[in-house]
């Protein structure tokens, strides 16, 4: 009898542990970057912009902002490299209108930002990420999660085609804070990708 009671208590304790573990897992998922983006994607798109000289300079910013109003926004920011790395950075932040204006001002330092169609923006991000991955450069680790902010925007609705690389060549440009080892590694990958492209054209 005592043994049966002990077994029942142990089984009950195990069930309680499983429920607690499942709840913790659920809380982590709900609070994850991807779930934040999914929830924010239910709100209207207020802004979708891209650095105006992105393809000329090779590096620029793409921004999508959603919100019930234009005053409190969920903002996805992507650092896009059309010459080699694809999506260098991706982040999702809640911003008020004043702080968002500061983001726009920083985007427009090289030149005016362009208002773009969300389908164009999503297609550009997916195409440049795929192109860079084919050259050995994976997109930023948060790209897939933050990209969910586009929600039901259909990249297939855009028929634009993009030319990546600098004058058709995979060209790596180092960024601030990158170590010499990382620069050397990425430069080598860019060189190897370019050699493969040239070999394929022969």
C-alpha cells in the first residue's frame, strides 16, 4: 500500500514537472523574436523604405514598420549588402514616432530614402539572401525571425529582378569592428565565389 502511494506521488510529481517544463517552453516561444514579429505582423504597415543608393554603394538599410497608429511602431531593420554578404544584420525594435524619425534621418545620410512596395522589399531580401548564400555567406542569424514581420505580404506579387555584385562581381567590403581574421575569411569566400561564377561562364 505504502509503495503504491509512493509510486502515485512520484507519478504526480513527474506530471507536474512536465507541465511546468511545457509552460516554460511555451513562454520562451511566445517571447521569442519570431513570435514578436508574427504578432506585430497583424498590425497595418505604416512605412516600408530602402536606402536610395543601395545598389550604387552596395550597402544600405531596408526598413518595414507596422503599428496600429504611426506613433508606436514595431520596426524591422535589415542591413543589406548587395555586393557580397546579402543580409548583414536584422533586428526588430518597438519605436515611438520620434525615434523612428531618427532612424529615417540616418538612412538618408547617403541620400534620400525610397518608399517601396512591401512585396518588392520582401522579394529583394529573399533574393539577396539566397544569392549571398549561394556564394557561401549565410544571412544574419535573426533574418528568418525578423522577416516574419512582413506577414502575408507576397514576394511573388513583385516581378522585379535584381542584379547583385559590384559590376557583376562578388565584392566584399569590410565593416566596422570586423577582425582581420574575419575580413580575410570573407575576402577569400568572395574570391572563391567569383572564380566559380567565371568558371561557369566559360
